[in-house]
C-alpha cells in the first residue's frame, strides 16, 4: 500500500503549489479582495484538501462576507485537522458572539486562550463575554490576573480601569488609567478616561489639569461635555473665573443643553456677574422649565438684586417641582424673614 515515488513527488509538488497559493490568498484577504481570495483558496484546496490553514482563511473570508454558517462549518473542519491551533476556536467565538450566544462564545474564547495564553485578544474577548453575561466581577478578576503578564500592554490596563469605574473603585481605576496612559502616550481616549476617574475620585485638580491639556487638542477642543466637566472641576476648586470660561465654551459648542446653561449661570452667580447669570439661567429654563435647581439659582440671582418677591416666586417654584428639596424650603423662609413676615 505504499505510495510510489511518482505519487509522493506529485503530492509534494501539490503541497508546494498550495502553500504558494495560500500566500497569494492571504495578500488578497488583506487587500479586501474577498472574491479573488475565495477563488485562490478553492484552487489550493483542490491540491491540499486537508489543510487547516486554508480552511481557517476561508472561514475568515466568509465571516467578512456575512456567511457565518458556512464559516463555522469550515472552522469545525480546521479544528478537526489541527486541534492545537487557537485561531479556529477564537473565530468560532466571534461567530457565536454575533449570533448573540455569549455562553458558547465565551467557551470558544476560553479554549483559544488555553492554546495561546500570550495572545491578549483572546483574554480580552473572554472578559467582554463575561461582562455580556452580567459576570463583571469575574471579568475584572480575570483581567487583573493577567495585568502583570502583559506588562507592556496599555489595552488590558484600560479595560481593567473601565471595569473598576463601573464598580465604583475610582482610586484603583486612576492607577490603572495612569499606567495605561504612560504605555500609550498618543492614545487620548485613555487620558479622557483618566480625567473621568480623577473627577469621580474627587481629585479635582488632577482632573482639571488633564482636561485642560486634552481640550487643547483635536478633536477634543470641540467636545462640549469635556468643557462642562472641566468647569465642574474648576467650581469644586473655587475658581469661578476659569469655570465661567469653560461653561461659556461648552454652551457655544452645545447651545441646546439646559444643564450647560444652568452650570454657566451658577458660575456667573458665584463670580458676581448677575446680569449674565440672569441671561444664562433664562436660557436654561427655556430649554427645561421643570428643572427645580435652575429655579433655585434664579431665586438666588433675584435675592442678590434685592428683588425679594421675584426671589420668593422662584424659590416656591423650585420647591413645587422638587418637594424633597429642603434647600428651597429654607430659602422661602429666609426670603419671608427678609420681607418682615417672620410668622411665615
């Protein structure tokens, strides 16, 4: 039953030709020329039908073209030919994730990770599926256990930082995002998350410094939400002058945000610019007349101007809109006292 020399030579020649065609198919895949890639793979498979590499590349093309069932069949063949190769397991995880079957996707990602523990993408994919299965604590534990292993990876530290933020562990998140920002100096999205972690951990000065640098670069210089967050930090630092500028920039970038106009009015009030505070708070009420806090601030403006009756109306409106707010009730009493109606 041994093969003849001629048969062995033909087999080796076919394997050589198939290997060359595989290289051509890889180039076509990278160039997104999927139709030609499939044609090349078909030729190669006729010469070497038991090749797991050819089956896997064919599955990748099918995934790109949305033919997921065909891709999964090819991946089953590839796993049977070479059960040690992690890529077919990972790609099956991708397919089952698209089919919204996270438990199966997690199992395939886990098997891929077991076969290639140094591949970060497989670890991150497992973490993502655990989150999708509402097992965030397990996801965090998994990723944290791998941080030291991937000592030069900003990506895993960024992922850990985001999970820590979701858990309310802001100080630990700050540490993770700091490490990630050092490892990826050009990744501004990490710095944005670092600024948020600083803010929620009440490290307002560090948050303000990070946001100031961030908003001086594109495209962050057009982000109204970042300027508003910067203004909130500056207000916490009792720097109403800078906060005024930040909120004004935010209102120019997004003039339809009632919250931004409210914050702008608060900063102007604290800076003693009553006229502009009046205008800003009116703009806020025009966008959201049911915001009790805006009515409360409007009452403060009227109180500063000595218009006690108008202040009283604003405080009463604020109390009506939020019956649990004790501040507005206190301000109503304070205004009655100023009006000489001590019994009320």
